[in-house]
C-alpha cells in the first residue's frame, strides 16, 4: 500500500471517530445572560463563539465569587454555576471537534491531488465495496 493510501486511511479513521463521537449533553437551558434581570446580552451556548463563551465564563465566575463572598447561593438563572461551566466546556469541545473535522476534510482534498490514477481507482473500488456491504 502506498504512503498516500496509508495517510488517507488514517484520515478516514480519524474522521469516523470524530463523526461517531457522542452528541453533547448540556445541563442547562443554554440561554445564558450575565445579568439575570435583563434579556440584553443573551447568548445561546449551543451556537456561541469562543469569545462569547469566554465572556460568559468571566461573568459567571464573577457572579460565583460575589455570591460566595456574601454567603449566598451560587445558582445563576436557576442552574448551579458548575452546570454553566460544564456547558461552556462542552461548547468549546464541540467547536474544537468542528475545527478538526474541517482540517481532516482539507487534508483529504490535498491527498487526493497527490494520488495516482491507479490509487484513485482503488479508492473508488474500496468506497463502492463499503457502500455495497452497508446495504446488507
């Protein structure tokens, strides 16, 4: 097997692992806002950018510290602060997964430009074989 086909096989394995990874489970409603008394600045954690998550994290940690200093409950919008932090981390892992999948797709495209006609034919045969076996 050529080096190009070996690399393609590794990329396909990595892509499959990423695609088959668990769907994230969030613990909160995912509708976060730093000021619980205002709808302004609300973000959906499931679609937020890294920068939005970072700002939300800073706000929740500030809330947590203030509540602890005053001896108050550390819930925010009816959820424990730890649940919000967990959801922020989950979103970051989803973003990283999406970036990795995009990088794998880019590398696969680059590898295809290096493949010989014979290797491309073999890949086509392998892909068809897998599709046919998937019909059973």
